[in-house]
C-alpha cells in the first residue's frame, strides 16, 4: 500500500523550503512538478526535503531533473535534502547526486543557502 503524498512549503526570506512526505510516483508526480515550478519562479533559493519520502520512481525523478533545469534557467539555487533512504540510491544512480547542492538535512541546506 502506498503512502499518500504530502507537500508543504514554508518561505524563509528569499528561500522556499519544500518538504515531500510519502510516495511520489506516476499518479502524483505532476502535483510535485507544479509546486516546484511555482516556487522556482518565486525566490532566489529552493530547498527540497526528501527525508520523509518513502518512494521515488522514474516519473518523480523526471520532475526533479526538470526542477534542476528550471532553477538554472531562473538563476535559482536548488538544494536537495537526500537523507540515507531509498531516494538516495535513485539520485545516485541517475547522477543527480553530482548536483553541487545535495545535503543530508534540510537544516544544512538552509545554512548553506543563507551563506550564499
């Protein structure tokens, strides 16, 4: 049984912190895509926390890669929190971990974004 997707967003000055909880798959990846697209336009830094995400498939990985591309086009710093869970394996295999802003905690991402 899948865990329902919950996406929350909190704004801290020029940073949007998005926390993703539950399963992200082909049935709901478009929702995450819309949230990320909206927030990419909104600020100088977008922090996405995947620590409570229980499942990530190729459709959600496509959303993440599109967010990375959109952030680069808008001059937005994209920070990813990828705790040592299942999502980290898919991010590593896809090469997404080569992204310069991958952190073990959202707190670490916020601190680095504040220093940038």
